[in-house]
């Protein structure tokens, strides 16, 4: 994969590089085991193991593409979906990196280069999502009439949009002129439409990944 650099922009412009990610087992915390059981049941063990390998390969590509970014890291802010604004961001990232999360290991490497780690999400919304996901993956949402499953889908969609809006506000309020933000965000998210209009969004990593296998 060829290295690439951010296009030259006016010094006062705000730039956000959106990096698509896939969450790994190590990112799931207490939900790791029930999610794993459900996936193995749904996909079968061989297909689940194959999917794990695709995710590993995908993260290798993300790491390579991110390393190819030519950035002045002292003017870079790191935004991460799932990382709350709480005052303990570095502790969370360090713990998950030690647990094997390649996502959070990459955040630490970028921070070591001089980038600033930013809390990105609402703790309240993340807790709400945790409870919803727990109900879905433990089967509680699917006991009883089928309308419960439809309600779960509606709740997930609404929650996803509220999370996107919060992340966009957080980025818009903290990314300064002349700075570049790196947003590591799951593929189901749509943060860009809610950002301040003067923020220029780039997708060099997504373009570099295009054509490869997706997990």
C-alpha cells in the first residue's frame, strides 16, 4: 500500500480524516462472551474463525494506511467512537490496549507521536447502548412477540443517530483552526452530516482500503 499525505490546505482550515473501523472482540468488554456465543451459533465455528481473520487483516490495513498519513501530530486530535468524555480517557485507552484491542493500541501509538486524545462520546448514551445491546445479545429483546425485535431495531437506529449528533458536536466544538482530527468510527455511523459546515472531511484511509476484503 502506497503512503499518502493530506492535501495542502489553508492554515486556518479545520480538517477531519474519517477512518472506518470494525470493532474487535477485545473492544467488547463484558459483552465479549455473549456476543461471541451468538456469532458462533449464527455463523458456525469455521465461518466465525474466518471472520476473525478478516478483521485482523482489516486492522493491519488500517494501521498501514494510518502510518502513511503525513501529519504534524502536535496539531492532531484523536476522536474515537465508544470513548466517553469523562476525564479518564487515557486510562480507558491504555486498559483496552493491554487487553489486546488493536484500535486502542493504534491510538496510543498516535498519541506517542504527539497527537491529543479526545473524549468523543456521551457517557449516558454509551450506557444506554450497552444496556440495549446486552438485552439484544442475551435474547431478552426477542422473547415474546416479534414486535419486540422491531422495537429493538428502532431503538438502535435512534440511539445511533443521537450518538452521531453528539460526536459531531464534540468535534465541532473542540477541533480548532489549523488542526486535523482523526475520527475512528464504525461503518454504521454517519457523523459527517452533523458537523459544522466549515470542517473539511477527508477519507484517504477508506479509499486505500477500497477493493480489499471487508469483514
